[in-house]
């Protein structure tokens, strides 16, 4: 039976029951300090006790203006909003929360926002896959399914609303081969006479550091030549030892960002869209801005022959993420794509040669050994990307 508890003078009704693996309980405010009123309202709660134990939600008469008890249905909309709030309170990044919110829209489109959460099962997941098969890429569907899976796990583990854990089977897709710029592509970009020097320098910065698009936008310079990135994908602080020519590029990005009224997301999109225009101009429509980071990765893999070193420099959480650069490409293939790396040649020498030939970049040629690019020498130069 429902029992009355007094907390700081206020009366509450508590329903407690054995759930097979432990006790569960729900507490309802009686919105009074008077014993007689509390007894009366507790009796109303007791009449709904059976349904309460079945996780049916109620709004009692003393909790609304109509003065009547209403049965509440815990809907998908209620669940997703509570889940996103839970993520926010636990420190998840705004971008992570927004991405999940976007994925939940696909869930709503199939089941409806008022769909009762307790009715979620594997058949609902199959409906989502069937609905979007052909409309979205298989990878796109899987990405949304992964975010829906985290919601379902929370409903089962934390909220204990789902009686059975939903097993979500993703669509089987072949691993996608990473795309990157080869030597000829880089030469072609630096030779574009219509491309502003700042964008050439920025693209070069990303190729030489392996930074993600948003990372320099969430950073500051320490001691004159250390880029301290405070917001990263895996939540760790990343430190990049800058070459002298990198500093002018970063300062220009800071300056443009300060003058802009755009959000960080919109500001970064300008660089992404400019790169896409450049990719089309050189006949590589398949490329995206993130492929500048992939270019860094394949070059470092060729030069170091050490996938764990590349993992560290990319600041990946697991080497399994980095292994795609070893699984898809051979050293011979990379050597053909970067002719300047043959016979011990270095990427730094190649970029110096591109500067001399194109005469389009505003930053000075890169310097060689001893320039402060980190603690470990790689070939004829030193490189740095230190993970904390």
C-alpha cells in the first residue's frame, strides 16, 4: 500500500514494490502539510497503485488547474527530451546533443512523437530501416540507429521502462576507403590563381597538423608556438607544436572569427564549402574537408611505418580507428601517389618545392630539422602532435 512520508514538513505518497531484481519506488507530492488532506490524497494514489507499478504515469487532481486526475502516457517526445537533458547534465557537448536530436527526428517520422515508449521493440527498428532504405545511405541509417540505440539502452538500464533490451542490428556495409589528396592534387590547389592565399595556407595547415575542422576554432596559443585545443571529439585536450608559418595562419583564423557574427559551426562551414569548390576545380569531387586530415594520416603512415604513432598524432581514442589507413593502402601505393617521398624524400621538402613553383602562398617555406616540430625525428624533419 502507498505510505505517507514527511520531508521538510511536506507530505509525500510513496509506492514501493519488488520488481524481480530489486525494489522500485515512486514518490508523489501530496502538495500539503495537513495530515487529513494528506490521508485523503494518499488514498487516491492507492487506487492507482496497480497501474503505477506498471510504470503508468499520472498527474493527480491537486497537480493541475482542472482538479481531476489524468493518466499520463510516457511518449517518445517525453523520453528523448529527458534523455537529452540527462546528457547535458553529464557534460556532453552541445554538438553531440544536437546530432542525437537530429537522429531522433527520423524516429518521430516513423513512429510519431506521441508513440508510447513502453511499446518500443525490435519491430519499430525494422520499420525505421525499411522507411529510409534507399532514401539515406546505409552508413547514414546506421549512424542514426546507433544514436537511437543509446536512447533505448538508457530507457532499459537507467529508466527501467523497457522490459526487454532492444537489440539493434545495423545494416552490413563494406568499410569505406578513406580518400586523400595526392601530390598532384596538392600542386594543383596551390597553383589556383583565383584561390585566396589565406585558404591555401589554411588547407596546408590542416594537412600538416591533422587537425579537425573545428579544433583551431576552440583553441588558444600558449608560449608563442603551442596550439592548445580545448574542445576535441573525444573530450581530451590536444596540443600541437606549431611551426612559425602556422602561427600567422592561426592568428588570421582568430581574427576572422572575432570579426564574424557567425556561430563556430557556420564559420567553419565556410572553409568546408571553399574546399569543396576547390575539390571540384581540380577534378576531385569526391573529396571533403576532412580528407585533409586523412592526407596527413596517410603521409605520416608512409613516413613512420607505425600505425600506433599515427594513432597518437591523430589523437584517436583507439588504434582500431586508425587501422583503416593500414588496411586500405600499401606503402607502394602511397609512394606512387607521393612521388616526392621516394628515396627518403620528405613531405616538408615537397611543400617547399610547391611554394617555389606556385609562388601563390603567402607563408614562408617550411624549415627543416631543428625547427621544433616535436620530440621524435621522422625522416628529414621533425613532426609533432602531442596527445595529453
